[in-house]
């Protein structure tokens, strides 16, 4: 049943790639939409919140998986994520003024 295991791994790899492409499309679309709204209407759109949520969920999920595998250094990454979010919110607030 080694061939069955390889087929499952191949299918998983293809699924992961497809998910990455669709996620990348979503992120790029939301970034473009936010830039457009900022330029045209001088306001932050609700899609910015969705974009930030997507990024945070992805990063925290990745860090959690590393932590579960025993990588304790992954916890220090949380500091950088929080700092990045605070800076992004600060910049968006300053741009929105």
C-alpha cells in the first residue's frame, strides 16, 4: 500500500498548491481594492479588516503548528506579528486622516 500512500501525498501536495494560489489571489485582490479605495475615496474599506484577519489567522496557525512540533522559538514570532499589526493600524489611521 506504499503506492496508495504516495498517491495520497501527491493529492495533498496538489491541494495545498491550489489553496496557496487561491489565497494569494484573495490577498492580492484585497490589497488592490484597498489601494483603490484609499486613492479614490480617501478611506479605509472593510476589506482591509478582512485582509488583516486573513494574515493574522495564517500566521498564528503556522506558529501554532510549529509550537505543537516542539519549536519553542516560534513563540517569539508573536511579538513581531503584534508589532506589525500595530504599525499597520497606525499607518492606516495616519493615511486615513
